C-alpha cells in the first residue's frame, strides 16, 4: 500500500511529519525496519530527511506477514463490495469467522485467504466487524493493518434484523445495562443493572402473537450483545440455544453498515437483507 501526502508543513523531518498526520509510531518503526520506502519528489530518502512545504511524500508500506495459521480453502462466499482497502462479505449462517481447533479449515478467514491467492492479491485479514458463527450478514474486513487502525477511529453504524419470541409491548425502545462473562462459562454472557457498558436501540417492524421482526442498532459492541439484551427483556431470538433454549437457525442478521471511507472520505452504505426471514 502507498500513502501519498502533499506536504503542508515546512522544515520538518519525515518521522515528525508522519506522527503529525496520525500514523502510529509502531507503523513508522515498521517502515524503517521492514523494507518500507520513503520517497520525496521521486527520490528515495531516509526518515530523518527534512521536508519542505509543497513536497510530495510517498510512503510505501512494508508487506505484512501472511496469516500463517489460516489455511487457504476454496469455497464460495458472497462479496458485497471490494476495493484496494476493504472486503465486505455477506456471511452465511453457521460459518465461523475465524479458524478454531475444531474447524481449522472451515471459516470465512480460510475462504478469504484462498480468494486472495487465486486473485494474486497481497493482503491480510483484519476483521473490522466480526460475527459469531450462528449470525449471518455483513462482515467488514480491512486488507492491511493501517486501514484497520484507521477504522478504530471511525464511527460505524451497524443495524441488524432479528426474529424474537413473543410480541414486544413497546414498539420502539432502548435496552442498556452491563454485560459480563457468565460465571462458570467460557462462552456465555450475563446481564446486570449494576453498571452500563452496553446499549441497543430497536424498533418492531412486524409482529404476530408468537413472534416479532425487529430492527436493532448497536451503540456498543459487546460479545453476544443482541442475544443477551433480547433474552433479558423476555424476548429471546428464535433459534438461540444459548440464551433461549432453541435449536435451528439463529434468526439474527447483520443487514446494514454505514461509515466514512478513511481514504476516499466517501460515505459508504451497504444493505444485505436475509433471504429466509
């Protein structure tokens, strides 16, 4: 990846200038130690070169180490959007995002790595948004660590569609409280009113006597947040065997993402509605 800057400061070293424009010190160090390149007005220079106003500075970032633990596996997946910086995928339900000991060859990361190899793309897998295996929908992947770093500072609007048990008395509302690891479980989370570290707003789109279709917006990103929140208010998500004692498809789908592109500064908006509810 190449970063380009039209220098607006005068008599400043490249190292200080890159810090000024917001590059993390760890990345600046990697440029120096891992064969990155610094080019000013078509001349390769060192990081203590003194810039002048109007210079064109090009920073060629070093190649990232491949995800050596991710085995490339060929499989179909739906790409919603791709550019030099991002890959946005509509993940199927039941597919883990990353490998684990019991499915080291069957995860979205495995499939993406094979896709990179097939296309000749030199990139890595940095999940900006990651979904639990049972959850379907939009997953945002940065292709390099610098873009992933930038996305930590950019607000992302995330909306989900879910089908829950019962008729919710308030058609719109906010659920907030504390989510923490449930004692005695490595996976399950619990809810408390003792503190607040999670917030969800929702509105009911349709309903019957037995179930409701809900649009939920995440304002925080705690593990299992929507599953915990709707179980807490007495309307567990259909298919949630962890929080609702049900089997089958978890009716939870990440259908909407919105953010400002960190490079082009364009507003990016993506919608992928589920096919099965």
